[in-house]
C-alpha cells in the first residue's frame, strides 16, 4: 500500500530486485478507464514502474501506456515473474 502526501493511493507496490510493480485491485468485472488514474499519477510524479497492473474480475487487456488489466485468476503472474501476454 502506498499513499502520498496528497492522498493519492496505490493498493499494492511490489519491490523486488530493483524493480517496482504497481497494482490497483478492483472488485469490478467491467474495466473503467479511471482504474488507471493512480498508477499513471504515481508513474508521472513519484517513481517509474517496471510494470503496472489492474487486477479485477474482467478479461485481460493491455493498453498503449503499458498498463495491464489482469483477471484475478492471473494475479499470480505479478508475483512469479510470468511475462505479460
């Protein structure tokens, strides 16, 4: 969990071997563009992310800004180093 001095939050930051992965966790099964807001803000204002992902109940998606949307059934990929598909 990360919160900056302005109250902007990221649900999970994984720090491993000098790589930083930002994760937003949503309960929705429908993707919405606002899900990326805090990941983008963190990347622009605080620190670059090696990988940024939204874990939710929907279908996998990859966006042009490099953020991924992963179904909860594939969340393990963020921990075991599985490459994005």
